[in-house]
C-alpha cells in the first residue's frame, strides 16, 4: 500500500503545485512519539493547550516574529523586490507570510524542531513552501551521522524525502540540544517541572473550591471509654474509604462522614497559609523565563526587573524576538540560495519594528552627527545599502 502511494505521488504532473505529503495529511492518526525525554504530545497538551502561561508565551513569540519585517541583502545592496521575497509573501495557496512564520516558529518552540518543505523544485526557487508537523517527522541518519533523508508519517502512510542531492527538499531548523545530534531541545522541556507545578496548583485550588475549601486533618478514635483501639476490620475499612474517596486533587477537601466514636481533628493549613497563589505565580514566572518572555509583558505580578512596560517590551524584542527571527531568516536564506546558487541574506528590518523605534532613533542621531564618517560608512553602520527596486 505504501509503494502504491509513492508511485501515485510520482505520477502527478510536474506543473501541479502541491505539497508532497498532501495525500498523507488527509489521513489522521496517532503522531510519532517524540524523541525527547518527555512525550511531545503530552507536553503540547499540558504546556500549551491546557496552560494559559505556556499558550500565551508561544503565541506572543510566534506572532511577534511573524510580524517582523524581513529585508533581503545581496552584494551590499538592499532589494525591495526579489523572487525570494515574493515566495515568502505568498508561500502557498492557503497561507500568507505571517501564517507560515507563525506555524514555523510555533513548532520550533513546542518541539525544538521546525520543518519547511520545498514543493516543485524543478528549476530555480521552489514554487511553494509548506510547514510540516514536527511530531510526524523522523530523521534518517547516514553512516557518517548526517541526515540522508527525512520520513514523514501519518498512521500507516509514510513519505521519504531524499537529502543526498544538491538541492535539499527539507529545511530542518532546530534549537540547541547538548545531548542530541539530530533533534532540538524545546523550551517546554526545560519548563516541564514549572508547568507541572503551575497546573497542579491550579487543579488543587479548583478542587478545594469545589469541595468547600475544607482543609485536611486527623481522625481520632475514642471508643466507648475513650481509650479503646479499632479492630483490624474497622481499621482496614476506614483506610480503604480514605484512599478511595478522599485522596488526590480530585477529592481535595471532600467532607467525610464519621461514625462509631471517630472524631475529626483539624491539622492542615488553609490555602492562604500554604500560599498556593504565590507558588503558582512563581511557577508562571519560571515558565516565562524558559521561553524568554519578561513576566511584566505577560502581566504576571511580582516582577520588578524592569521599571516599566516599554523597557520590558524592548528587552523582549532584543533578547528573544530578534535572535529568533534572525536565526530562522538566515537559515531560510541559505536554504533557498542553494536552489539558484545566488548568495543573499535575509534578516529583520530593525527600522520597521515599532518596539525599537526609540533605540533606532537614538542610533540614527548619533551616526548622522558623526562628521568624520562618510555617507557610505554611515549607511553601513545602520545596516543599509544601495536600495534596488527589482532583483
């Protein structure tokens, strides 16, 4: 069945622009287990789909990077129009540039890996680009350890991309991983413990609210004369009832029915004494730290690192958004350059980012007032070059 699928994929007319894995995507099945120490599906569910802090961190970073304007430079000149820019602006029939980048950055943050597929690569630049799900992709290493192919699997259907040719159909962008040669380390894995603490604190608080917020305590058996002990059957039954009906976050604070000389002695702390909220806020800040998002930008209390929101937002762009946008854009430029043999670079346009307007204005003022610099030297210091309308 797999051979028939591969034969049918090769038989498609060359002029038809489509992803090579399009027939595979139509069949939904269980994703491949992640290569990291923690299961990618569980991390994505618990750290992104079910955790507001993780969700907001990924969305903020992905949307911010997708909104960063990209400029193309070649031989010291800045191109305002170029086939590579046109390809990124309209990567495929269903996505625009922002959608493609948001999906690409989202997978990179959630799994530590992002895969971009080049469709229709007969001559020149690819006709279309597609982001492939990282949990469905597997690296096929060669004898020297370098990837010789990638396998994209959905259920029983698989498609293999050959990476031994001059032109590579797959661009693999990964985060740094000190102990893995083929896959990257995601911020979710680094923040896994904080995510568990944050989610557990939220679940525990919810369970306490559902059960009247009653604290735990001790059960004292007094007996008839106040000094008797319980029989084995009575003790076993009581222990079984406590384990089945009163343990765990689901049963937190659940009222208990006492009988036969049993008395309740309150011993636990109240939720305020146990500082659930502070624990939850501390875990939220650790999650934001793993993603590189200042807690102040997320609206988390207790963060005094920056004096105001504008300063925190500039730090967010300088320390997280710009490095990530530069890494991804440079990787894409090197990859696309292999298709045409052209040497060009892609990078963020710093002058078009509102969050950095104050810094760029100060830099422009300093360089413009430097009389000992020529105009060409000033343009070079500002990252500018001769602007060309058509490439």
